[in-house]
């Protein structure tokens, strides 16, 4: 497959002709709907095997082959050209697909009550590309009981598609992560024993195969208590044939203070079977406009993580959403940014007739617009280029796989490129 960035004056018809396929194939693959409208700067995934390269001024066969990780003979033979023949500007060269690498994928799902038919349909549409479907979340109570989410038949859908169900356990209380709640659990072995018994009962009844603790915003002084809690959980769940995993805040050093202080990368790497790095939310609801998961910052977290945790235990976190900020920004006393899916962001750019720009440092698309009330907006989101940059990062560091937050936010290009880059491991 190939990523194509829409240029001024292009249409689906002319793009399809450029790649030798029908325009409807591009529309269907990218789930564009019936309007056929495009935004300048919009990234499309072209559903072809391999890709094409158009010769630029100054290009040589050797330089192109090196860039594409091929030998010059391979490139020449595939394109049936002579090694000594000069290249012409605009000449189209075929590049065969690179070998896929094995990887795992984990997707959080956060169903509401009642679970909608749209979410059920979306789950059915995505589970084939998943190793784990993670049900968010079972909320811990101070007495060791659990408040269960609505699940409908989502676990059954996942299991039938060969995806493992993960049971997410959180310290959410009244719609917020609660450090006091977690502390109360950490200091009482009796409550822990009851909690673990309740988790095992639910896991056996529903069919969960992994127990995933997403305890966030903890007291930093509870660091060792959390580690001890996880060791006790491991000792209960492993004999039952269940794996244990955790969500980790994005850290670049072993800071022991603040809201991330209780997350001990080295200890988690030793105790649990795998971790999910929450490598997103640099741009968030109350921030200045910026990329949600800028590549340099994400890579800093990964570099630290692989220094403390075995690479085969690390899932790289990826957001399936962006934000629309309006002036005055939240940091200036304005309203919180509004979350939107990549497809919604692109449709907004089309509707507002705005070109999509790309920040090549952050590896993220963005655009600005002025609404009907003359208020200026800035939108940052994800597209095919930004997700491919994350896939390349995953490969660079040989990580276990990729984790997504969350189902229900339309990003069709992600799923196309996930399949194109990886052989998704089914357990």
C-alpha cells in the first residue's frame, strides 16, 4: 500500500488513474463516503500491492535502491530497466512490498450503557486485526468488589475472531482516577484477597485471559505498595492460567515524585507479562494546541522504557483521536478542546475548505479555520503519515506491539497500514 497526499487540483479520479486503479477502490478503502470531496494535504492510503516511486531531479538508481532498502539490481530487474540507462524525471518505478514483521495489537473498548449497535458493529469490523480486546473498565471498590461495565456480547465477538479478552481493572471513582481509593486497596491484604477472588470469578465467567491494571494518578509514595500489590496479583493469576499486564504513564526517567512517580518501569518489567505505554496526551483537553503524540517525545519515552523493560513486553500506545481547540485556548481561560476522530477532523477540513498541513518534526497533521461565529480554531489529529511514523518506531525498537485508545473513533487508514506493516499475532 502507498500513502498519497492530495495536491491542489487532484480528485479521486485523477489519483486513481495515477496509480492504475479505480477511484472507487480508494474511496472504499479510506471509507470516504459518497461525496468524493478531498482536502488539499489529506493523506490517503492507496490500496495497491507495494508502492510506486516517481523519479525526481538528481535521482539515481543507486540512491533510490538504497532508500528503498533494495539492491540496485533488484530495482532494475523488477522494473525491467537497464542498470546503465539514464532515469527520466517523472519516470514511475515499482517498489515491491517490504516483508511484514510479527506484532501484537491491543485495543481498548469503553462501552456505554446500553452498548450501541454501532459499537458492536465496529468491534466486529476490527477484531480480526487484534491480539487483545481490552474491556475498559471494571472499577475497584474499597471493599474489594467490582463495578462492572456493560459488555453485551463484545467478549464473545472477540473470542470468535481469535482475539484474547483483557479485563481492565481501574481505580476510577466518580469518573476520575482516585489515589486514595488505590491506597486503601494497597494497604489491606484482606481487601486484595477478596478483590483477586472477584476478578478470578469474572474472568472465568466471561472468558478473560489477561488481567490488565490501569491504576493512574497514584500517590508517589505508594510506589512500593503498588509493586507489592502487583506481585500478589501475579501470584494469584498466573496459577489460574491468566496473564497480568499494566498501563504505564509516559516517563523519560525514573522520576519518583508527582502523578507518575508510583509507576516503576523496572519493577513492572520484572513482575508483569506486558505493559502498555500511554504515549499520548501531550496535546490534551486543557493544553495549548499541539500534537497529541509528537514523535520525538514518544521516542524519548520508548528509549527510557527499553532501558528498564524487556522490549518483548512493551506495547507502544497510540491515540485514535485528535483535538479541536478554539480561541481563547484553555490555558488562556477558554473552553476545553473537543475530541474528534481522524475521519471527523478530515471531514471538518473539507467542510471548512481548509488545507491540511503537516508538522514533520512532530509527525502530525493540523489545520486552522474560523467558524461561523468568527472564532479561530486549531485542529491536530492523526493520519496515515503519522501512524506510519509510529509503526516505523515500533519496528526500530523491536517492541511487542501497538496499543490503541480507543474503539469507536474512525481512523480507517490506521487499520489498512497495520495490516500492511505487520502480521498480527493471534495467541
